[in-house]
């Protein structure tokens, strides 16, 4: 309370005293007990009102003893059980939390972790993965800006997340208690397999396999990769105390489409304590992207052979040169390349109104532009009979697909009738044209994409000269062929709008989070946040069906399918209001990452302890850890003063007291006949 407030309170006492004196005592005929009581009551009333107006702040101090937090964190993953250390872990934990001296000095808190970090006093050691870095992240958040020790009961074998050694705050000591048998056993292990999720049919895909060895003698092992009864790779690999790892890079064939599961295996003549980690399955989804392209022309031209050869450098594509009157059904083709169309192509265009196959139209001196004006809506042509040479100019802002400038500006000119080509607003230009380096402001190569229907246009013949020029410049046709392949790829893929879009993987490892997300769009193709989405998952073998609701997330709906056993599953996502549905399948591969370990990772836990200036202990050294914690002078309780400040106007009882005193004064005056 400051000086001015004290002076105001003293002034209030004088004012209240003077007011009560002049009210009841000044010129009083007698100083009876009732008169003195009335004067006192009036003094209290006036003084109370003045106090409320001054509103002094009343401070109150209390003291609290704050102990240093001691988080005891237990690894609740299944690897603890596999190393036969679950009982030992519980004994160590119970010994720590039941120690009265520790509880007197520290604020002991219990936590558990596997895929998640949470407060817990009960542990079942059934966690599917081990994320030790979560311990560091959560403790730093819970005990922010505080100094505290951490006791970490674990085997140190992390299966997911970032490197935990450098995740912990270096200012807070970590005391790992290593559980499990630390004796080194001979062990061969397939540590990691790196492969792409997708591969193309009839191609080969790369696989990178990391093999590790633990042991004290030289060992010769055999490494194989197989599928069913067929073995693709078989190699002999030697390990020794000085050579404890090997990286194997192989190319595997893709003879079948769909999800293909491969089995990697390493074996030796030596006995191993854990042979589960000698085998690891991995999967790749093989996609058949083979495209049938119809190269339709009523004339013979060198362009046709050049285009066909460029397209077929990609083994996934086949181009067929065919005349307009020889096509039985457009449905056999994925892309139509229409070369210099005339009225003879009328049946092709009419038929494609139903099939809606993406087209690549190439014009030239033999093209009937009046016919084109009738059968396409992307351009308007006003052409003459005069021939002209058009040079190409690359548009660096083109964004429909990724493409580098392969020297288009230096390519020979293409030949096309002279005239005006007017593009509609939905057209995107890749190459613009110029005549003798004077821009025509017209496209030379352009694309359109309207409601999933894609078209490409090249206004000029003699593209074979471009391919030849590319070879002269680079000693290879590759750059030109890639350019044309990307053009065909754009046309071969049809991303038409769908009302229900579902995102999922085609295979999962057991223990992984199986998350499926979906988006539902209304008729205006606007995201419908009020959609009601459900999913029915069926086990292909047992036919057991499980149903879930997809829950709203930020911009989609999600469901986490927990508890599914390894096997093949089909599922259907359905929007209940519109009955739109999406059906697909996935496979859960039987792979338990927690069974990959033979020993606790003692060296890494020692590295963690060293990094944080702590000490690593084994399970029979708990008493030594307790002693060190109790004797450590850095962890002392702190007495904290808590000052509570409250303004007088918040004391509602003072206002009640004033009202009671006024009522008493009125009653006394009434009783003595002074009213």
C-alpha cells in the first residue's frame, strides 16, 4: 500500500469522525449511550463508503514449497517383452516410485511411451512401435524452462522418429536404465529396405537393402530376394568383426501387375538367438501404364515414322499408324494423334464425341481448316493457301506439366499455311510461333483441358526435322523423345473430376497407422463439409466386416483403422446422402518391427547419457541411481512466495456490512423517537 493511499485513509477517518460528531455529538443535550452508539454507527458507515471509493489494494502473501520434478518414463513397447525384460522393467519402476526418500525430495511423475507419450502407472508392453524422441519433445513441453532429471527405463531400440540422442535438452540430465540382456549374441539382420511404392509393368525397379551383423567372428551368409517359388537375387556376403554392414543394390523385374510382395532373406550356418529379423517382406505396386496410341493419317509423311519411333522409345507405349477408314473402334486406343485432318476424318470426330478420347491434332499444308473449325472449339482458323515457315519460341511460364527447354528456339521451322489462328481462353501455349523472328502472337504448340477432356495442337508439319536436329546437337534422340513422351503422358492421363476422392495406400506393414482420408464434392464441385462418409472394411479370407465413420478433419474426412490383422482387405467408402461410393483394396503385410532386436542398444543409451551429462545404469544398479539422485545438490526444493493482491471493492461483504449498519442506525433512531 503506497503513501498516498495511507494518507487518503487517514483523511477518511477524519472526515467520518467529523461527520458523526456534527451529526450526533455537537450541541447534544446529553451524551447518552444511544447517542454514542448512533455516532459510532454513522462513523463506520461514512468511513466504509470512503474506503470503497479509495479502493485500496490488499496484499496477502503465502509460501509454497516446490519440489524438483522427477519424470520416470517407461518403455511400453512390445520389444521389452520380446527381450524378456517386462518383469524386470516393472520391478525397476516399482522400486523407484515407492522410494520414500525420492518422493520427499522430488515430485515423482510416471509416464509411458510407445507410439504415444502419456501419463501412466500401468504398463502392458504391447506397443507396436518405439518413439523415444516423443519423450524428449513432451517433457520439454511439460517442464518448460525448468531444470530436472529424467529416469528412462528402456531397451533403447527406437523403431520410428528422429534420433533421440540429440532430442533431449542438454541442460537436463537423463539417466537411462537399460533393461534386457546386454550380452552380445551373433545376429544377422535385414535392417532397412528402400524401394519405391510404385513400378511400371515389364520394367525393373531398384531396391536398396541394408544388412547388419553383430558378433565376434567371421561369418559367410547367403542373401536372397524371392517371390513365391521364384528367386530373383542370390548373393554370398561375408561379415567379420571389422565388417559389420553391407549395402546390396539390385534391380528386380515386374512381370505381374498389382501389389507384388517380395521376401528378402539372409541365412548362415551359424545358430542365432533371433532369426525373425533374418527375413523381411516388402511390397511394390506394379502399374500397367501401357498406352495404345492411334496415329491416324490419310497421307504418307516422314513425320509419321519420327513420331512413332519417338513414342515407342517408352516400352509402355505402342503407336499404330492407321488410315481413318481402317479404324473399327476408337475404344481400343488411349490417345488419338490426328495428322492433318480433312473431311475424310469426319467419322473419327463423330465417333469420338461418345468415346471422349484425348486427341493430338497436327496440322500442315494438307489440312482442311474449314473442317477443323466445325469439329473443335479451342481455336478459330482463318487460313490462306500460301505456305509459311514458323519458328518456335518456348514459353517458360507453361505449367500444365514439367518440361525443359530442349532448344526449341534453334529448331528448324515447321511448315503451315499462312493465316490467323485465334485461341480461346481455355488454351495454354507451350510454344508460340514467329515468322523470320517476328512474333505472330499465335501458338505453335498448345494444350487445352476442359472438364477432364484434354487436347494438344501442333500447327505445322516436318516435326521429323526437330528430332533430327536434336540428335545432331546432343548425339542422341533422348531429349526430343522425352518431350514427346511427356506430351503423350499428359494426354494419356485423364484427371476428370470426381465427387468422391479417397486417398489410401495399397499396402501397409502391420503396426503402421492405417489411415484413409476422403473428400466429397457437391454438384458444383465444392467441398461438402456436411457430408456423411462411412467405410466398410472386409477381410478377404474371413469375410468379417467392420464399419467406421470418417471424421471431419481440416479439409477432408479421416478414419484410422486400428486392430486389423495381417491379410488382404477390400473396402467401400460411401457418402450416405448421395449414395456415391468408392471401392478398393489394400493388404497388411505381416511384419512386426518390434521383434527385430536381439539386445538393448546399450551404446546409444550411453551416448544419450553422455550428451546430457547423465549416467547410464543397468537394471541391477537402481540403488546406485537412487543414491546419486538423493545426493545431487542441484535438485533442492524451492520455497516460492505467492502474493495475492485484491482491491477492496471486490470485498462484497464490506458493502453488506455498511447496509447492516445503516439498518441498525435507522432502527435505533426509530426506537428512540428520533425520526
